[in-house]
C-alpha cells in the first residue's frame, strides 16, 4: 500500500524526488538546509538532526506506510526545498514544507506550496491535509490563508491548519493563474 508515495514525480516546473531515491550528496544537502537556523526556527522540533539519524530515517522511509518525503528540485537538480506527508491514514496526512534557506524571500515558497497541493490532491488523491504553522511565521500564515486553509486556535505557539481536496478545488484555478503554472 502507498508504494506510489515512495516514487519521484515531475510537478511542473519542479521535480519532487523521493528521499528514498536521493544520492548521498543530495541527502546531505537536504539535512544542511533543514538544520539551518533560519529553517529550524519555524519547525515543531528546532533541534539539529545528526547526519547518522537523518540517514537512518531515510532508510526507514523505504518501507514506511505512513511517512513520505520529497526533495523539491529544479529539472537540472538544484535543491529548492522539501515537502512531506506524515501520519498517512485513509488518504489524510500531516503535511510539511521547508525552503532552501538561500531561497527565502524569492517567492518560491508560494510556488512550491501550490505545486504540492496540486500533487497531493490531484495526482496522489489525498482527501485532506493538516499541519501546524508557527504563529510567528507570517509568510506561511498568509500563504495558507490564500490557499483556503482553515485555521484552529493557537496552542503552544502554533496554529493548526487544514485543507480538504474540495476546499483546494475552490481556489486552485485562481492560484494556478496567479503563479503562472
């Protein structure tokens, strides 16, 4: 089950490369970016991840039925960021995203967010996604609002957000045009 979630996909203009298919250098680049302070400060866990733990986790992803990660890359192989689905159950999952810290402020975060929603709902058939957003991450909050996410009450500095496939459909045409997909 969920074998298709361990594959890589082209989601124009990006390549979503499964962590299970990354080269050693690509795995290290993902970790370098995720461990950067400008990325970690928005995460639920702000701890630095050791290389050994990172590599062991990616190895476990090869047989996971609930957790799936992709490196977002250009067709030429430049690492742009990462997306994830964890706790998958009945095509509902907790989603995550981070951007290569060198690209923060470039507008790519919005484009990757929109492309990932197309991927999750249109290509992979998810029913809904949910997550939490750091209450201080105004850019992420604005993007989630633009996509039509529903927000819950803040708890421990994080806002719960959710989006269903039906909610995405009401916004997707406008967002795809806005970002020229």
